[in-house]
């Protein structure tokens, strides 16, 4: 049976006059991939920093492995692996030396650390880079090495802050596959992301955050099913060129019209029926796209934003 490995109750955080977290609550179960989804500044990284001991718990409660935490102690840190947002590798060391040093910090001797490092280089597809310099690695290879480093201590929980930011699609998919492999081995994954596809691909449960609060939570499928109608027409026109009264017509017809920044989205239970109504409402189909609703629609609807702060 799954057990709760992380629990937060009314967790809050204030920096000077800025309230970064405003009393959030959530639970994370063993073996889950749990995602924090939100714009920059939503409070995702603040939450992570309290989990892995870079920030103190000042308001509310946080429990890791059923132990109450104020500042994560070394014994619990030893059960965590952390992939920070930045690739903070040591440029003065080779690839394998970056892993060896980390292994020694966690109590391995030099031989054990090298063996474990080589094992992880193989897991991440980096075995041919063992003696390479850090500067010679591409962004995708560096990211894979940072993940390998986070696994040196065989962690029960791996915390990943924006794990694929800046990677090309091929590198991103490779990282996703490696994270799925870890999850299949029973490792609990906790990640922050603002990539909707990443959240759908990896996460069992998601919380959508905005300005320090949790707007909604659930599986990607449940959030899509519960928060938006199943089909959407994207209107690819400036709002000034949208026919007058269109939103009222869509609403009266039984759909939902949502304006986000300078974009208009029309939602319906029956996408084909909505599509056939567009011309009669003065909207040319060439300026529109009909598609199934997705997690991005949920995010846009809940946050009311289409761009980062």
C-alpha cells in the first residue's frame, strides 16, 4: 500500500513584504510523480526549497516521511535527491569526478563512488562521456548528468525543479523516459514545471498554483474533465476583429467563451456542432482551430493568464 511521504498543511512563506505562499495544503504518496504547475513566481520553487532544506518552515506544517520539519535535517536530506533549476556542475572536474565527489559527500568511499557513478552514467546514456569536461557537454547532456548526480545516494524521493527547461524536444523526451524508469522502480518524483505537456506526460497528480495559492488539484485527466468542456475552438484573430456579440451567442448556445490576454477560446460539449455554427455567427473557419481540450486550457482558465509574470 502507498503511504504518505510528504504532507503540507497551511504552508506559508513571507519574504519581507512579499507573501510567496499563502497557506497551501497537499499530500504526496510513495511512488507517485507529483507536479507543481504554475507561472514563474507562483510559489513552486519556494515550496521545493522548504522540502529539501534550503528554506525554513515558518507558517503551517510540513512533514517528510511522517516527521515534522522546520529545517530539513541531514538524516532526511540523505533520503532525498535534488535536481536544481540551474545546472550547478563543477567545471573544474570531469563528468565522473562530479559524481564521485557527490558520492563521497554521502558517505561512499572513492571506489564505491566511482562504481555508482559509472552505473548512473550508463542509466542516463552518458557512459561515453565519463572523462569529458563539463564545458564540452550540451545542455541536454548536462541536465542528464545533474539527474545522475541526484541519484548517487539512492534517494527515495527525487525533487526536480524545472527539469527540462531549455532542452530541445529530443532531449526533453529522453529525460522523461529516464524519470519514468525511476518511477517504475518505486522512486517518488516531485517536480515543478510550466510545461503543460511535461505535466501530462509524467504526473499522477498535479496542483495548479498561482500567486502563492493552489487553485485546483487532481490528475491531469480529472482536471481536464472537471474544469473545461471537452472541445475548444481557438480563434486566431485579434480581439478587435472578433464579431460583436460572439461571446454572448456562444454562451446562449450552451458553450463557454473565455478571453485570455488577447486570445479567445470557445468551449463546447459537442465540438462539431460548435464548428458548424461559426459561419452563422460571422466567424470564418479559416481563422479558427477545433481541437480537444487539454491541460493548458485548464491552466489558462484557472489562472486567467497566457503569459508569465
